[in-house]
């Protein structure tokens, strides 16, 4: 019998367990993605919860607190038993004079950030609090990680994790206290994490949350050159290398080759792309962004299963087109 890798297989082994897919809340901050209506954001959250998504990932820097405020207000409107878990991140701040972002993992700063996030979210404890990005000063990273341990002991956070850390920095954190979760980028176009980060996480029993499986919309099945040309200057994607030639040409070639594979599975390109990320051993949860309820409908009720033949066909398309970087075949052996 052919091996299969269902998108719905297993959940993050935390208590309570999380759903395989989670909702990403960057766009809810109304910065970086062009215009965003708060009504659409609230409706997207409610639709995701309705379809069984039981966690939301956001960050203090998304809209300089705006995303956390919207998530907190929307979640609090639900009956207590229906409220999703809330994951957020600290350590990236906004300069009030210039509006530029900068990284700060000093313990006093992280403590202030955590307190502010608790207030904006309207909760007494954050379910997962993560260091958003590392800094070059390793000693500052270590002190910041120790600060999260203190916040956990004080009951202000349930789990402590990191985001966008390399293996070397992860080792230093793990020598201080266990890492509950690691957030990393993983998609058909961004595959480097499969070569070192995922194996390390598996070896050390660190839960992995993969973000950007649709590569900021490129793999959604609805992106086009016309849409790219229409992106406003305020949309960060208009300045990203993946959205420019020659990378874009390789991606468009890849999409043409992937479309018949998805059609053969009677599924959407977006669902297949997410299922591919879920196929990696060690990936416990996948963060998928959405700006409207209709976008949630595309992915929040997964049914697609990728068998070995499908994984081989996707691998061939990746190799032929040269799109993206990293391993072209998921390591599915746990």
C-alpha cells in the first residue's frame, strides 16, 4: 500500500492540544499588507474558529499592538469554552519617532512588552509567548530567554518559544531551559528549514510551528502578474525578492506544473501547498494567514492527502523549475 501523509494527522502534543492549522494575524494589524478592514479581520477569526481552528498567532509589532487588540476583542466576544488559544511574540518594537522597527530582547523590555500584550489581549495568561527574532548579541538572547522562564514561573505565559532562530542560537537557549516551541518559515519555495532546523527540533522534542506555507499568497492559486502590479506601495510584498524576476518567473513556471497535480487530487493549489508543509516530520502546526472569511474557507477544513507518488511529482516540478531553495522532498520519517 502506498504511504500517505494526511494534512490532519496528529496535533501538537501540548495540553490542551492544538489543531493542525492555526490562523496567522499579521494582516489584522493593518500594516504591511495594504488596506485591511477590521470587520473582515473579525469575521475571519470567527470563521476560523467555527471551522475548528483553535489557535491564533499574532505579535506585538503587528500594527504596533493593533493586531493584538483586535484579536483580544474578537476572542473575548466568544463563549469562554469556544475561545481559541492565543500565541503572540515580543522582542521587536516600533520606534515612536521614526516608525521603524528594531529588536530588543533585554529582560526589562520583554517584561514591559509582555505586560502590554496581556492588557491588549485582555487575558491573564498568554498561551505561547515567543521571542520574535534573535539579536546579534548572544548574551542578550540568553538573558531574554531567561526572562521568558521567569514570566512562565509567574504564570503570565503558559509556554515559551522562539521564532526565526538558527540552530546555534537554539542550542544556547536549550542549555538554559527547554524550548516549548520553535516557529520557522516553511513552504514549497522556502525549504531550508528542513535541512537543519527540523532535524534539530525532532531530536530535542521541540514542537514546530511552520509559517507562511502559501508564501505570502504566491502559492494561493489566486496570485497573478496583474495582481502583483496592483499591489500598493504599503504592501511589503511589492519589495520582496520572491515577487520579482527572476525568482517570480521560476515560481510561475512551478505553479503551472503544480496545477494539474492539485487537479488530480480534486483539491486547490493552496490546500496542496499546505499539505506539503504538513508532510514534513516534526511539523506540529502550520500558521496560515487570512484577511477575509472566504480566504479561511480555502484552507481551514483540510481533506487532502499526499501520497508518495504525489510527493514525487511535486519534487520533480521543484527540480525542473529551480523554484525556491532547500530540500525538494519532505522528510516524512518521524
